[in-house]
């Protein structure tokens, strides 16, 4: 199974992201991500055999991470991955959460590019609108299974753990 750790927006933030995505002009092609599938990937585990699921759950379970505030404030086209994203400046506590998960999984350290993918298979750079900042205060993080058989991946939340307390982040 294919696993990743992610932040899943609540209904209000999902609606705000969908409103921003609605301004996207994709006449030149691409496929919009369905709002129920919006997420911010913290750490991509990849394919694991079923018996290794417990290990990933253990990693999430044992992590103690503080809350933080994310400001999604720009859209970007990433040519290499052919996606349009809502990008965010990652606050230090978000970077730390992502790094802690990555270290526990055994991923090489890379700079976190905090984003929510809005559209995929976008082969030509679209004209991007300015975006009204979306303020997102996640209260938990999740381990997700991704089933990639269909037209759009199906995501299943396998487990969710709380983020613990508010830091002084703006
Ligand atoms: P994306 O949103 O930038 O496409 C589930 O597949 C999630 O993990 C997606 O959000 C995707 O990010 C991310 N992902 C998929 N393949 C990945 C990879 N090889 N390395 C890192 N992240 C990946």
C-alpha cells in the first residue's frame, strides 16, 4: 500500500481553497483536484507492505508536535511535476513536524515545499491569479493510504493524531 502523512483541511479551509482554485483558468488542459482530496503532504512514505503499516502508525503515535498557523498566499505552476499549487510559507513548527516524520521514516532531508495541489497534468503554464491569503490552523495530522487505480487517487485516512498546543507563530 502507498502511504503518506498529511494535513487535511477542515470544511471551512477546504471551501476557501476551492474558491481560490475556482479562479484558475485551465483552458490549456489539466485536471482539477477534487476539494475533498485537498491536502498538504508532510512526508511521503511510498509503497509499504501491509505488515509495515503498524510501524508507520507507531511513528505518528509517538510524535508530539505543537500547533502552528499556515498562510496559503500564492499560486504557483510547477512545470516539472505539471501541477498548479496553492503554496504556503512553512512556519518553523510545520518544517519541524515534516522533518521529524521524514527522519523517522528514513527519508533524505529536503526543504519542505508546503503546498496544496489544486490541479494535475497541467502541461502549459496557466495565467495565475493573485490569491487572497488563506489562514489555516490545523489541529491534527494524519496517516493516509492512497489508492491510485482510478481517474483520481482515492485517499483513506488510516489514523489521525492531535497537534498539541499553540505556539507563538503568527
Ligand atoms: P503532490 O500533492 O505534490 O502531488 C500522495 O501521493 C501525496 O504524496 C501527494 O500529495 C503527492 O504530492 C505526494 N507524493 C507523491 N509522490 C511523491 C514522491 N515520490 N515524493 C514525494 N511526495 C510524493
